[in-house]
C-alpha cells in the first residue's frame, strides 16, 4: 500500500507541509513519484511525504518504506514520544550507553522527565551509572528512507541543500533535469555523499537495507506506529 501526504494533509501525520509552487520543478517531482520512485516490495508499505517542512528545511520528497511484519516488536501500548524523547533515546543509542551527567549537560536539567518516561516505557534501562537502550529499540519498522531535493538548474545549490538532510537517513539524492554537466554533477555530489537522479531515470528496486537509525528515522517510526501519526513538540 502506498500513501501520499502533502500540504492538503495538514494535521493527518502530525507534520507540517509546504504548499508546492506549480511549475517545471513540481512537475518533475510528480513525474518522479509516479514513474521513478521504487515501488514497495510485497512485505512493505510506502509513505510518500511531499515537501514536508522541518526546522532544517523542506525536502521535495521523503519516501518511507516500512514493514508490517516488524510491528510485533512494538505491539505493547505506550505513549507517543516527543521530539526531546526521541533525541535523548537517539543519544543513548549512539553512545552505546550514556552517563546521566552527560545527558543532562547535553539536554539540560529538564530532560529527567523524558528519561523517566523512556524507562517506564521499557525503552531504556539503568546499568550502574549509565543508561542503555533495550536491544529491541535499536531497530524500528522502517526498511528504507529516501530523501529527495529537486532542482531544474541550480544543481550546486541543490547538492548543498540535499546534504542537510542526512539526519533523516543515509540515502539522500538530488533530482535534476538531464543536462550536459552530468559527470561534473555526479562528482560534486559524491563529495558530500549525495546521490544524483536525472529526470526519467529509474531507481533501484527496494530491498531490506541495514539502516543506521537516525533522529529522523525514529521520528518517522513514531508517525507510523500511532494512528494519529503525531510526534508531539
């Protein structure tokens, strides 16, 4: 199943969206979603976010491939995580165990409420002076996240913008109209770890990727797990 959310879906996902500007770039994005975006495999569902608005910007497309078979690990009832809850949990996971004093110095003293919540929801636990994430929390229900920044001409600016979205996931691409600078664009994008898709190209079929969960990953995970899709501020 594929669901597409855009500015007309305000309030449905808990995310904000930018209203697209009609024109060649938006037509290219629509064509990409319809014809070039990889289809989910038989075990996956796909959520396509068109110009979701984040503090770091508004990528043209965020495609989230998730697996219903993984929902069993999250079947128990719990509260929706706030953005601060997610940031603290991510910090603990990246640290492979974090000292409480380090967490407080990083997130301020009001982080105790989030820590108590994560402990009570059996997402993290104490071991000595450190906090650790339960192993089941190191993976969510998402198989793959693709983030796309689209440009008609300004490929240099597009590469820089795209490179700001790695917090969402490791697969970040510039979508651009075919032009004579193809090799140069690819080389420049590679320096910043950004992939390039020229309009009309087909992307690879979606498999199961060994994702390194990011803050954006867990934000999308919360959106999927809860019927109201909201990540509280």
